[in-house]
């Protein structure tokens, strides 16, 4: 743990009026959810364009669900970890104004965070791409677990409301995320290698509007050279320490 960098980052948070966090898969891997782009990530075993693009989902929904089913069960059984609770505590102190996340697991909300922009969607509902009928995903779980791709009453396959390749981000959320970084004093980038467009452009947009950047990630990002603090540690270890030093209050991980 680089304590000097954590202390410097904590000083930045104490002097900030508006902090925004941008989170990626590395925030949820300590909860047992595998990432996609790491050395052991999902994309090392399958071609994402074959199983996780909207075009191929419409053509072969069974292939998508065969790949997605084990991941779905991992996500549904996961619990928030110390990184999620640390960000929720920072929001409770009215320091953190918003979380922009690439994760669709809902763990930020389960940890108590309220202002969360899920740019890559979520699992709470599923939608028919044809007639746009939307229903709770939990209703579909028995079919999915039997290996039977769920279908809408109109006959088309129902898709969980996660963003697939060649699919647009949720309406309005990217605008909210961009506005948040434009008004931030400090942006915490946590658990993401900043490889996925257009989310990876948000830190640079924030810098152009005067924000300072804190990066917490086990690997390098293209923004490291422009960051005020770079912490090369597991986010579940670094974020609680950072929040405790910034707020002066011990952070006790809560369970729900």
C-alpha cells in the first residue's frame, strides 16, 4: 500500500467540494464477480462479438444465454465489498456527488449509494428489442436456468437490460455522467483500466474542466501520467483507507 499516495489523495478529497467516482470491474472482483478484460477475464475464453453483441443476440439468443447464465448466477449471489461501502460512506458525508459505473451488478446501490449512473445497464429488468415490453428479470430466472432463452409474448427474445456491443448507452445517463465530471473538483477512477469507449473519455473531460484525478487500479491506465495520485492497490483495500483518512471517521463495513 502506497501510504504517501493515499495521504495525498485524502488531502485532495478534504479540499474538494464535489467528488465523482468512476468505477469498473475491479470494484466488484473482490465480491467474486469476474472481470472481462483482465488476464483471467471472460474475453480471454470467448469472442465477445460472438456472444455479447446485440446483432448476434438477435440472431442466436441461446448462445448469449449459454454464456451469460454462469455470470448471472455469480452476480446474483454476490454481496458488496469494502470498496462499495467506502464509496457509500463518502456519499453519506456529502463529499461524493455521484458514482458513474461500468458495472451492471447493482452492488453500489446495495451498499447504500443513491446517485449511481449505470452506463452499461443493469439486471433488474429485461426488455424485448422488438416491442419494448419490459419485465422484471427475476421472473425469467427459472427459464434462463433451465437453458431456455426467455421470449416476449410477441415472440422475440427478451434481453437483460445490460449494454451489449454495438448497442447505445442508456438514454440520458451518459449526459448526466458527463455533466457530473464537468462539475467535479476531484474524480476517483477505481477498478477500471479505462479501455472502453465512451466511458474512458470521462476523466479527460473532467480534467479539461479543472478536476483533479485519483486513480486506484492494480494495472496501468492511459491517464496515469495526468493524475494527481495513482494508487496501485486492490480497491477493496485502498478505498476504505482513503475514505477514513479523508473523513477522519473509522469506516465499518456494513452488511445487508
